C-alpha cells in the first residue's frame, strides 16, 4: 500500500542529501520530517487533527490513514487548528532542536512529578475540546509513536538524556494504559520521593538496580539496596531512596496495573 505525505510549505531535497553548508532546518521542515516518519509507523491507524505550538507559533497536523482506495496522508501547515483539539506545547526552538537531534526523547521532555510542574514539552487542549480519558488511553501512546523516529523505534538512554524530576534524573521510555517505564540515574546526595505526598502510587512498581547502591525506605522499613537486585513495591506502599555514595545509582523502573 502506497502512502503520500502532503507538505504545505518548502519541500526538502528530493534526494534527501543535505549539503554541509545548508541552513538549519525550519520548524516546519522538522515537523514534516516527523510526519513523514509517522506515515511508516504500524500504529498510524487513526484519523486526527492536532496542533503543535512552539513558543507562540502554531502549526496544524492532520493525519488520514489509508481507507479503501484512498492513500494515507499527513499534512503539516502553519497556523492553529480550525476546530477544538489537543496540541503539543514546545517551550522554544532549542527544545525542538534537542528533540530532533535525539539529545532527549519526547516523554522525558514531558515527564512531571505533579501536574502543576513545568515541562519543556506538554499537552494542552483548546477551549471546547472534550474527550474523556483521552490522555492516557490515546494521547500518550500516540505521542511516543509520532515523536519517535525509526522502524523499529529505538530510545537511547544515558546520563545526559535525562531531566531532573521526583528528586532525581530520569529518562522516560514508554507509557500506555497499565504500563509506565523509565530509566533512573540517582546521583550523589539525591533523594527520591522526599515527602509523604510523593512517596506512594496506587499501582505496583518494580525497581531494577543495575549499578551502584542506595539507602531505601519501603513502607517505613529501612534497608540497603544494591545493584543486581529487583525491588517490588506494592500499590499504596511508600518508597524513598537516597544515594549516599560517590557513584551514581542507575537502573530501570516499571509501574503497571490498574491506574498506571
């Protein structure tokens, strides 16, 4: 099945080869590149219109999966969506460039400890847009697949590809209903989940420590957590970690079940 991408604005070189002295890509070209990649994604199966707001500049993206004899299409054009919908906010051009260059992945840019926290990339809704349960069930998985290039989709992780959140440095991998996954890099002196309000979840968690060691407090019980172990934390149980060592403590976090 053939697919077709509608570009509204300047087209890229037909050869895909960009000279070394070529000017930086425009915002529109970067968004078009993401749209072109998403056309090849196996999860591209739903028609939707959404916005992208970079600083104060709006763009509209419309996706049309293939149906019967009609080819799949995605259009990207300047300007805000004409009908109420959701839109991605990107703080500035530097954030877009970091995302485009792979210096950080999209869900890491969006992660927050609480809704009121700042994130350099976020999702907002226009007045009049109503979609119950839209965020976790539809938008988070879509966000990953639209803003992650390649087939298969790879998300590199490293110390410099994290953001400080929940008291430590984290890189988020993937969210969908019932699953949240991330990589953590707890540095010397950092304390994770300091304070009762942030120390428990209504769903289970697994912490897999692959490097370093931590002082842990789980459900009020203190113990030493070392690399090579997986720690299971049941739903509703408080959990805190402190790195009192010189070396970073690194590992993987999986949260799952109802509500995750």
